[in-house]
């Protein structure tokens, strides 16, 4: 009997081809649930990352810091006031304070204000304390040292913070009006600074009130070498040797920040011609608008004292904004100007528990050669607020960084 070949056998065609391998029904259910679970995990993680990015802009804020320095009790208080403002404005960057290494954080009694303020900075405002040997430049002539000293060059220690990508270094005789965090995101440059728009001659020099810098140990070594050689006596006396240094180094290479809004002086509210600050001759001066847009204001109304020293009555009468010539009138300029000083003094009292230094004799300082008069410097002894609470003794802290 002949067998039929395979191609002669009847063929059966179904509507769908059965797969070679088929998952059991229970396994298929688990696979679907697994896929859904993985999707949920991915979606939740992505949403969390997006939310975090919305809050921080995808920025690692530990790579940035504000740097301030204290050379005495007054500058310590004023630095703390800036840290207080940064905290209130929600600044995300680190905060660093350089201070004399012979200070400590052991609070011995209720009048040990320096230790109290260091502890306040560290524990309340999360400041990284850096005890250091202060930088000092001595005045000298061609042939001899003069015995004149200036410690403001301590600000250049900010260049040593090489574990940060960028530093904002500030002077402390200011009132911070807004956060400066946006300056950390400037294009890459060794230095960014505003110009001193209040100078009569152009080009205006750079002002060291605000420095946005990239830390560099090599750069610091260059500054340190220059400082050790001393400086011209007139520059050291005027406390502007630091400004001279940065202009010599960065005059032709710094990224220029607009002085409006990054370098407003209190003295601007006493001027009649505001074209230098406004940047043009056509804009109408609006004191309220200028204050609202400013990032910070620097106290500069020589020969009137700085805000931690009380005004002599005669000096206030002569120097306050004259409201367009109507000295007895009221105007926005005078209200703002007085308010800035009163606010600074109140914050010194509230935060630092320090009162203002008594007013000097106006007749003695009025005709002085700027800035060697009784209104400058921070060495004056300020009375403390009576009844200030004594803080708990705190162990000595070394390098908190």
C-alpha cells in the first residue's frame, strides 16, 4: 500500500497561528502588574526630580558660598546681620566667615559678645567658621614704614576657598536688600565686579564692595606677596588699598556688573544729579523705584558717621537730603535715607545686642580730610544692651569647614 506524501495530506488552516511558547495565565498577570509597578516608580521618581529641580534649579548649592570677614566686634556684628538677611531671603549657598584665630566660641559671661555672635552665626545661620591670622597691609613711603595699618585686605582670603566653584565676597557696612544668588550663575570668569559710579573721573574704577570670584590659591599667593610689601600710606589710611589691588589685577579683565542695582550708595539719596547712577540723562529719578530694584545699599555719607555711630545733631541737619532745597519739608529721599540708618541701628540692637557708638563732635570732624576722621573705622567701643540674656557655654570650635 502506497503511503501518501506529506504534501498530499489535507491541510487545516486556523484563524490565528498558535505561538510556539505561551505564558501561563497567572504569569501574564504578574508581568502586567510588574510593568505597571515599574512605570509608577519611574513616574514618581521623575516627578520628584522635577519638583526638586523646580526648587533648586538643578543646582548643587554646596559648590557656592558667600564670604565675609570680621576684624573686630563691629565687623563681626555687621557680618552676622548680612547672614541674617541671607537666611531671611532664602539664599541657598553656603556662608563662610573669616575671623581672628585668637577668638573662640566659649561664652564666658553675658558680656562676651564676640563669642556669642560666633555661636549665633554657626548655630542659627549655618555659617562655616574659619579662624585665621588676619591679613594686614602696612603703609609705607619709599624709604620707611609709616605705622599705618589696614585689615580690610583680609577679604582676599576668599580666594583660598578652593573647594567652591564661585564665591561672593561682600563688605559688611551695607544693608542687603535682596538675595544675590543669581550672581553664582554668571558666565565663567575669574572676577566680576561693579564700577564705582560715584567717582568724578572716567573710566570709573572697579569697587571691591562686591566681588564675584573664582577661588584660586595661585591668585591669593600673588595678592599676599603684594600685601606683604606694604602699600602707599595714603591708600592704607583711606582703607582703599584693597580696591587698588583689584583694579591693578582685574581692571582690564573683570566682568562688569551693573552698579544699578549692584552698588547703590546711601549718598545717592542726597545728590541732586542722578544721571551717573541712572545711566542716562533722560530717565526721571524715582527714589522709591531705585530702592526697590537695588540689591544692597552701602553706607557712604562722609563726613557723617557710619550707621553704628550716632549722628551729631548739627551734622544731621546739614547733611540729610534737602528735599530739593526745602530743608524743613519731607520727601521720599529723606524718608528712605533716614530709614536705612535707623533700620541698621535697630538690627544691631535686636540681633547683636549692641547699641550705637555715641556721636562725635561735629566741629571736629566736619572739615577733616577724608577719610581720617572720627566717623571712620570700626574700632569704636559700642555699649551693649543691658539685660541681654547670657548664652549657654559652648565648646571651642576649630575649623568648622
